[in-house]
C-alpha cells in the first residue's frame, strides 16, 4: 500500500469516525477500508480505543449512556434491562456500575472486561416484548420500556430487592412514565400479576 493511498484511507476512516462517535473495526469492511489503518491512527493519537474493537475520536463529548452504546455494539442481541433501564428512564435512585443486560435463555454469556455486564436470562415474550430503541452516540441501543422494566423489577426482586421494585413502581407512576394497563400487561407476561396487584392498588388509592 502506497503512502498516498494510506493517507487517503486514514482520512476516510477519520471522516467515518466523525459521523459515528463509536466506530467498530467491522464498519471499515463495509467501506472497503483496511483495518490496519485503525492501529496507525491510534498510534498517531488521532483515534482512541474505547473498548475492544471499538474506536472514537479523542476528546469527544461522552454521553451519559456511553457504556450502553458500547455494550450494544458488542452484544447486539442483548436488551438493556432492570437497574440500567431504570437509569435510562430516569426512574428511582439506582446508579448501577454494571450494565444489566437481558439475553436469550440459551444464548452464550458474553464476556466483556469493560464495560462490565450483568446478564439476566429471559425467554419468550418476556424477552421480545416492550423493547424501545435509544440513540446513544449514533448507536441504536435496545432497552425495555418503563412499564416492562418495572414489571421485570418485581419478577427479579430476589436479584435486586423488593425495595427497589417498589421505588420503581411508585416513582414511575408519580412521573407518569406508564399507565396501569401497561404495567398489568407486562406483569402478566412476566407472570407476576398476583405479586404486583396489591402494590398497584396502593399507588392508585
């Protein structure tokens, strides 16, 4: 590869990085660009490696939910759930240091050093229903909606604590993040309708 063509490729990659704050090595292949350019740009300080196989421009503004975008790029079949989804929706006071991620029942457990993930097995409608997509740094991040997230908190109350589930229900209801019909729908899917019923009655009376 000539120096001229290498320089052209480097500029093309930098242009791509400006359009996509989080750039994957595989994105270069879609534009017929050699991945060797990435290591050259990192060595020159023009790009930085933000996670394995993920790069960005140095000094760029980092979104509050950057870790979710990194996980979505590396585990595209996962869905942000539970404490991480509560944070996305601005419900409650939880500030998890891991990304809580729903994965299919028989899918292999992803192994990431950073960001750390907390995998939660889900299946059927409990895994496929109630998904929204949040745009974070140009990345489409799948996350369960507010009503599904609160229902999940009751389903996984042994993992996160009943107090967290109750706080999520009360705060989400106070902020009008969902309707009672929506909560009941997802509680039925999660098979926790009988568990959540008395708490629904308490927040609506």
